C-alpha cells in the first residue's frame, strides 16, 4: 500500500517537472526573439537573456579543420551580403520578397534604426529599413560549434571590437569589414578566466553606412563615374567649364592648383560658387597640396612651416601632430576638406629631383612616426589626409612630372624601407592613399604603379590590408601621357584597383577620361559592380567626415598665423 502511494507520488512529481521543463523549452527555445531592452543597432541577445549550458565534446583535429572551413564559409557568404542557409541579401532584398518566400514574421520589433522581423522557424531575424533588408542575423544552432579562437584563426583580428552588457548578458562583438559594402559581426559571450574561448551566440551581416548604400542605389551610371574623378579646374572664378564638370559630368572631387588661388577671399568665393552649383545631393571633395615647406599653395600670407626634412631632424611626434592640426585648420578655413599630404616617401636617394626635403627622413621609422602624426593631426580637423606616394617615390632619379621613373628594388628591399611607413599608416587608420607614377619591375614589369593590379590590389589592398580609398597621382603628368592615351590609362587604372583617378589639368582631359570610363562600362570591359565597389568606398568616406556643401565664411589669416606662431615658437 505504501509502495503504491509512493509510486503515484513519484509519477505526479515527475509529471510536474516534465510540464515545467516543457514550458521552459517552449518559452526559451526561439533564438530569433529579441530582448526588448537591447539596442538592435549594437546587438541582440538570446530571448530573455537565457544561457544554454552544454558540455562541449572534446574536439578532434579533423573537427577543428571542419570548424575553420565553416568559419571561412561564413566569411565568404558575408562578402555577398548573406548568412548561411538564407537566400536574402543585406542591402538588396526587399521586405515584400522576404514575405513572399517566408510569409509573415512571428513578430516585428520596432526600433530607432529600423524594424526587425523575427522568423523563428528559420532561426533568422532581419532588419528592415525603407522596405529593404539591411541587417540579416542568423541564430542557426550549428554556429554554436564555432569558438572565439576559431574566428581569429580563420580571419585574424577583427577591425573593431564592441561590447554589450545588461542585467542578463555580457557579450563581445567582433566586427569585420569584409568589403566596402558589408560588415560581418560575430556575437559571443565575453571571454572570462573561466571560459576564455566561448562559442558563437549569433552572427549579423549588415550593410555598412546605410546612407551611403541608399545614395549608391539611387545614382545613375554617369553620377557613379563622376564620383571616381578628381578634376582640376580652370580660372579663378566660376565659369562655364567648371559648371559643366559639376552639373553635367558630376565630378566628385575638385583639386585647386596654384593658378586657381589668388587670395583668401577669391578662393572662398570660388569654393562657395562650386558648392552652390553642385545639385547632386552628394557633397564634393575639395583638395589642395598643402604639405608645409615648399609645397604650400594656400594664398594670403600664411606663415611658412618648416620643411618636413627640418621637422624630421627634430623628430618630435607631438610637433608633427600639432603641425598636422594646423594644416587641417588652414584647409577648413578656406573650404577644403582633402589635403594631399603627408608625404610618406623615404628620402633614400640624394639625387631624387622630386621628393628631397618633402620627406621627413632617410630613416623609415622617423618617416612613419612623424608622417602618421601629421596624418592624425589633419584627421582631427575633419580633413581627409592623403598619404603619398605609394609604393614609395624616395629612391628615384627622374621626376614623374616629366618622365616615368623606375625603382629597381626587390620586394624584400621595398619591405625593409619604402613600404614601412605605408604599412604603419594603414594600421593607424589611413583613409586615402595616393599611388605614384613609377615603374617597379620587381612587382610589375608592364604597368606603372598607378595602373598596376599587382601593386594596388595585390600589394596595397590584400597584403597591407588597406580598405580605404585609392587615388592616383595626376594622370596628366608626363610619366603617363608620354606612354599612354589618358583615357586608356584611366580605364586600366580602375581595372587594376584605383577608386579615384585624378585629372588635375585641362578640361578636355577630364571629359576624355569620363567618356573612356563610361565606354568601358558599356562595352563590358569594366563591370558596373566594379564601379559600385569604388563608389561605395568614396561615399563611405564622405559620410565618415560628414562633408557638406554649406558655404564657407571669410578667412581670418591673423588667427591662423597666431596659432602657427605659437606652435613654432615652442
């Protein structure tokens, strides 16, 4: 009798436990549900912050290999805007197409950055903005086989690390900028001493800089090609040719040369007139060569800075940062937002006719240190610094303005000298790199650097890891025009990896380059996807620096000179 009652009691107790367990499973199993307290612009946590604790199987070497392949597959898919086992593309798929294939979501969370549609049956949540998917998040169970160290083993260190913590979770977010359009985010529990190698919670593929993506989608082919041209101008005030370049050819950047710069008032008025003529909705780059020393083009009696070589002898990084800051203030006062500086060439050849005292030193470490601080000073004033002249113009005996120089060095020799400052600048956040018109036979026996895929794509992008904007030196220089038709040179340069071709002189040259690029796209020599890659990088950079076409006020030369005098007197 007692045994029978005991059995009934145990059965009842087990039933209660089973019901509670089943209820817990139903309530918490959905990885697509969001914690409403989290910010979807940062991360989404597991529903109600639940943590799934499982005993991990002991990994075998062949399993490690499989995991690394899985990680690489995730990265590969992310470069196309996708996550595993999901057909939709971030930045391209419309919400109505998602609904047609998957039906209505289980729920939609409304946030400040967009709505997030939760598809529990697919282990996916999709961010929707302007009826377009911009963020695709996968909670696929198989992702939990991937560990923190697996990700870094497959791809290296992330471009950025963020953290998210609330009362229920403490997460680390590894962000990889896989290409100009997409970011891949890996979200895991934050590593601890007890668990230094946590497993993946979920992943997110998101379009980078939504405004840029939306702008890019709305541009015509002519407008896209225009963004890839940095054009020289004529005269000292607005004229019909200048208006044509901005209004009809949609050039994305304007470089002012010495003969365009007469006085502060004239310069500001000309800049403002060009800004007013730009009705594209995309602000213009305004660039000038203001290196300090002998290459200083801004007018109006600004105090001279020492040459870079003199600054290099002092070897004071703080001074270089202050000078970069002052250069940035000068440019901003005149309405410019791009400085074709600093020079990162190593002055290793005393017979060099074009670099000389524009370089900081013959020591690559000094060039790196001072050049990078100058770059950061410019950046601190919302001025795009253009490091130049990649892969290194310091050991040439010819002037590329007059002929094509040759650098007869091996890759190993370049790595030990010329490439050091550029490699370090890329690590320290360079946004734009100018490519020199020099022939480096050890890297490319056929094309000069500014037209070479081996140098711009293989070396700068792939080996050095540069993700910013690549711009050529002026294509009207004789190093190019003595050897090539300027239109042919521009097309080859873009095919090889440049984002912007500079045509600093002659209206007809600008038109010829634009027409050649357009013809190459129409004929299929350059794909529109290739154009979109560059335009994406350009628009991202303009957005990063918050460029605008607002008019500029009068320049106060006295205030600028007082600031210069204060720094130089120390």
